[in-house]
C-alpha cells in the first residue's frame, strides 16, 4: 500500500477546498488510468462544501484544453452556477460541460458530484432504442436507478437544463441518449461507484449482444434485480458508499504518478 502525506493547502485557501481539489484531481487521474477519457473533453465536477462557499453553490471543474492526465489540484477551476471563474484561473471552462453540470448541481440537492463520460460501451448502449437491458450482474444492481434523457444536440444551451432535471428525477445513473453516460451522487466515491457499475453493465451488454443480439440474452427477473439492488454494497453509505474501491484506485494512481497532488 502506498501512503502519501497530504500536501498543505496553498496560502489563503480553505483546507476544505484543498481537500476537495485533491480528491477531484485524483479522480481525473483514475479516469485516465481506466481509459475513460475523450481527448480533452468530458467532465467531473465536485461541489465545494458550505464551509468554503457559504450560501452560494460553487464547484470545481477541469481546465478546458488539458487531458485528464494533466489535471492537478491547483489547476482545477472554481466556478459558480453562472460559469464565472472565482479563483482567478487563466484556464477556460468548456460550456458543453458547464451547462449540464451546473443544472444538476443547482437543481438536485444531493448532487455534490457529477460525472460524464463518452466511453465506447456507454455511447453504444445510449444509441440503442431500448437502452440498458436487465440482462447481467451489473445492470441488475441498477434496478430503478437509471434515467434517460433524449438527445438535443451539443449541451451548450441553458434552456436544456430544466429538461435534463425533469428526465433525471431522483435517479442517479443517467443515460443521455445518443450521447453517453452520467452519474451524480452525494460524494465523489459514491458517484464513482454508480458510474463504474453503469459502465460495467454497458460493457457486458455490448459483449453479450455481439454474440447474438438482445433476443439471445437471458433476462433477469424483476424480483431478482430488486434484490440485487438492495444487496449492492457499493452505493450504500453504511458500507462506505464507494470509498474503499475509490481509495484502492487512487493508491494505484499514486504508485504510477502522484503529480495530481500539486
């Protein structure tokens, strides 16, 4: 196990903000490690705690133009719900990421973290008319948790935000039709666990359908899927809500490159 001491917060920065920056920067490196990247595109955002932002909702986002492997704690950009840069960063913010993420952070009280990907398996399933099928171990753990939002084009128009929220409701695993995957949660590790399960379900479905199409897959009965979702530990706050698996991946990243801590 690799254990690194926590670098001190920069002068004038609240310790809680620095802790959030370190966790989010580590997550970007985990995504790079897993291959969940799309050149310089896509986003993971993390809302700052009230101890930092007060009554205003503020969140951290990746600097546009950098690969996930280049994101560090210090170069993450702090913005508000209007997309205004609050930390003096010279980096740009991608409007295509800000619009949807800001709407979710603003409109869902428990959405402290939002993750969005364009993985091959995720986009492939998002392009299927029937979306994710209840035919494998991982999709069975997402019973009643998956929402769908119809494709409206590149997400740069603020008027789409309310429709995204209406589509999501209270479901934390989201398939953006013809587009990709999205997850939100109360913490970054919990959000990661939800997205990882959704991603894995899509990968298995992609492999299964390649061997004979949806008609060849064995459906999981509703009662069994409901039981699987109840029994799944990775989302449950009483069982760490994804913290253990996320920390294990961060340790792998630390052994390879811990420069995200700068």
